[in-house]
C-alpha cells in the first residue's frame, strides 16, 4: 500500500521525484517530478519496476490525466560524461521540478543523494518509489519516457538491441559494442566492456 503523503500537513504541496537510466551504458538519464491531487487514486500506481509494460503505460496515462502537475526532463550522455551520473541524475530532477506549473513546498526524492533545489525543502527516501505514490508516479513517467527515447535511438543503431535492453549492460549489448564499437549515444565515462577488451 503506497502512502499518499509524506507530510501530515495536507496543505503542504509535495512533488515526488525519480529518475530512470542511471545504470545504463548508453542514452540519457531521465527524471520526472509529479504533484498528485487530493482525488488521485493511489491504487493506480506502483513502483515502475514491478509493473509490466502494459500496466506501466496504462498507469502513465492515468497520471498524465489526473496529476495536478508533472514534468519529465533528461540529461544527455555527453553531459553525463562531463559531470558524472549522480550529478546528471540530480540535474535532471532539478530540470523536472523547473517544469512544474505548480511550485511545491516539499520534494520527495527517491534514493539517498540530492542537492538542494533553490529554497525548497527535500527528503531523500531509499526505495521511496515502493512507499510513496508521488515517487512511484514519477518512476513510471521517467521509465516510460526514457524507454521510448531508446526505441527511437534503436532505429538509428539497431545492432545494440536498445529496443530490448534500453541501454542497460546486457550480454547482447556488450557483444555489439565489442563488434561495432561505440555509438555517439554511449557514455564514454562508463566501463562499457570488461577492462581486458578494447573498444577504441
């Protein structure tokens, strides 16, 4: 059962924030921020990792139609290489909050690391997407939007099988890197292959 609120003060506007793609070898990291209204049915959302594709897309539609506010933002692989994946994940969350047309009082952050956003209060919650509805909603948006981006990239670079692995370090993905080298979408700062193999 997901908690609808973190604060006991129902006047506090909470925005749940989560990211997708942090552990990938290629593509952007994508984050979402979501503000749920008092009438939002929290039974409609779950941690995105526990949902099938069909259920994730159905939940995404419900979120987009019923949340008070939401925004999705990304940071590309070139910036990830420049500032590292943690900072890029936080940057994506900041950009997602920037896009909200409601200013929240409190940010609920999935995970244990964050940098303050302007003057807003924030709380880091390990496995927050499994406990708080707004974070679960953000996880669904971030995951589905990023997956769609990787499907588009797959059309340009089909040999990496991003339609299946979405950029994560699967055996087929790494075999393709070994055979074809890296694409412009790969994160060069990551260990793309076992260290005894060269990709350059």
